[in-house]
């Protein structure tokens, strides 16, 4: 299948290309960049030297639609709205890695992203690409809104407990998540400058992170009841990974044996790995795996859930490729089966 990557030189676009090198059923035929038109791809992404013979081009919807069957869009938030719609209107399959089609409410989108959505009626038709949860819908769709990294790390451990109906929804869920600095994107800032970041750790966007409404939207959809969370993100002085800790209020006491049984919903999922000890970012780096552990407490009325993902892979580009595989009816592990590509 012929594939294009729009926004190829950012972290998520580059990660799609890194992973696609290993995909046996895909040919990348076009890569775009706003600021590097005419440059060889490897001049901007040197780690891909010898892997692709491609030149970065401008985003010309008609030209790219003639070349490619499926388009990955890895543009900044608010910049993907029109390209997504135009590619869909051209009859192409699209996987959007931005947040522009994740929220089903245009009111929420305007509140959190500062601009009105130009296609509000279309939002409820989009499939949210949390693969292990919405696989059947992804199989039948042409547009996937790929989840954010924090929502992926939060929703995957919560999903089994939502399905089991054991969460005390009268209380707020507490989600504490720590991310590597690549989650902030490739554009440098004073907070992501190495001398400022190294050796420290701090919370940011407390109570106002843009992934909060996405998390609450999907919790409420899966749980079929409005749910609220207390979500605090932290910036870690590492490149990759999200370690998420969730303090889960329960309707009734749950033993460790029962928590393990609930998590067994994932026993046949290739990319979900159960851990008896605490998940570690080092064990998922460069891979599409989500490591999950659940722990009972002495009271039994609260469970502690911990997950680890690579924010650029399972939290973005790897999950996007997994969704492409589902859309095409292929083995989900194609291009993604390596346990980790970094030492």
C-alpha cells in the first residue's frame, strides 16, 4: 500500500517513518515539510539515511492524493483540520496524529484549543483510535483520530475496570503521569532546554492540560456515565516514555486476585504486557508495548494501577501504525513487533 506522511520531520512523523522501515506491506511515496521543501528526507532525519530515497515536498493535497492510498497526518494541533477533511473528500484513508478530531464536542474543542472547529458535524463520525478498545470500529472506518499519549497511558489500564463496573464514579479518579520531554514536541523552549530540565522534575499545566477533556470523554463513553478526573502531568528529564499512576476508587473491596482477574481481559493482546512488579520506562522504550500492573491496597477500597508506554510509539506513531494495520485487515504487529529499538 502506498502511504504518505504529512509533517514528516517532527517527532511523530519521524517516528512513523522509523517504524515503517520494517513494514512489509507499505511503501512510503511522499513526505512533506513546511520549512524544508526540496531537501532530502535524510538531511532532516539523518537516522533514516539509506532507508528512503525521498525528497521533502510541500503539502499539495491533490498531488499527494494521486500518489498515496493512506495518509498519516502529523501536523500541529489546529493545523490538521482542513488537510484531514480534504484527504477524506478525496477518498483516502487518514490517520490523524493531532488532536483536531479527538474531541467529539466542538464546544470543548474551542475551549481547549482556542479556535472553532470548521467541521463540527463531522466530529461524532470519527473513530477514536485506542486500538484495543475500538478495534471493531477502526476496521470499518476511513478516518482515525489517533489518541494522545497521556490518554493512552491512562485509558488502557482503566478500561478493564470500567468494563467490570467496579469504579466508584461518585469520586474523582486521580491520575498522576510523568512524561519524557519529547512529548513537548521538537520546538525548543526554556522549559525543555537541557540545562533547565536535567536533574529536575516539575508538574505543569496543572488542572488545565489539553489531554484532560480527552481522558474524561473516553472514560465517560466507555463507562457510560459522566466521570471526572484529577490529572497532573509532570515533565521528566528523559527523552521518551510516560509512567502513569492511577488511584482508583472502588465500589467494593477488591483483592489482589480479583484485580488480576479483571486485568486478564488483556491476556490475548499482543501489545499489552502484564507486570507483577512496577512497569519501567526502560522496558518499553522504542516499542509499541504498554506494560500494566494493578495493586490492591490494605483497605481494598482503592486500587493502584501503573502503566508504562513510549509516548512517541504506543502514545503516538506506533499506535497509528497499529491502527493502519487494523484498517487494512493485516496482522497488528506488522512493523511493530520488535520489543524495543534502543539499548
